[in-house]
């Protein structure tokens, strides 16, 4: 998907896939965004088919950076500035029906904070924190719902209340079979419209 994004955007838009809501995914995301995508003008954050974890706040904090300094050694402008450890340019989030748990909470928080658009398909409200337990022989693991999330000014918990994308893009089955990713194409188009 990185190469397709690069090709469709003529190198202007970066791409990162957040595979899970865990430390390893965060480290990989941080590395790719502030590494190979640092000079890109916009970023697509793909969370499709992410099974969850607990990373929503780390991601919205990372993607919600606001530039407040530029650096000018001997008066010459550079590409650097502060914050240097956060993304400060336009971004969007790709999401799908396959997102679950914290992969619901992240798009919810991203939208609530007005960081960018959600693109793809609705995500079911599955953001209840779970306490995981094993049997004595560890052959069975089960989750006990412990903490519900409530959006600010909401009159109900987020559980069972799906989040709608700003740009709804169902993937046509026949196009998927040919390798076409209509959701990614829509995200590239949206990001290009924001950087022109």
C-alpha cells in the first residue's frame, strides 16, 4: 500500500498501517511516519482490520501535533521545527468493518478532536475495556467487560453505537479481486485536495 500511495500521489502523501493497538505497532508507526514519511505533505493512517489493544490516546496525541517553532540556522529556513516528535501536517484515517475494540476508539477520538477525516466504512461501537483472564491450564482466555467509554456530551456509552466515516467508500468485491483498493484511492484523493 505504501508504493501504491506513493504512485497515486506522485510522492506527496505518506502511508502507514497500524496493525494493532500495541507498543510494537506504535513503534513501527512512529518510525515510519517520522522516518520515511517525514517530508511528505500529508499522511494516510490505515487502521483497517485492526483487532484492538490500547493505543488510541498515544495515536491522537502523535497525530495531533501543532507546529510552534521553525528552525533557522544563520537565518536559513529548514524543514525542521517543533514539535519534532509529532505529525503536524494533514492526515486522514482509513477504517473498515473489520476494526474492533481500540480500533473503534481511535477513529472516534480522532474525529472528536477534529484531526482529520475518517474514510472507509462504519465501525461498530466495540470500545469497552476488557479484563482478560485465563483458566488454570491457559487453554481458554475470556474477557470480562470492565470500563465503558462515553464521548464528551454523549448521552450513551460508545458501545453498540457505530462511528460513521466522513467519506463512505465500500470496496466493490470484483475490484478487490483485481487488487484495486478504492478506499485507499479515496484517501489519496482527499489528502491531495488538502495540500493543494
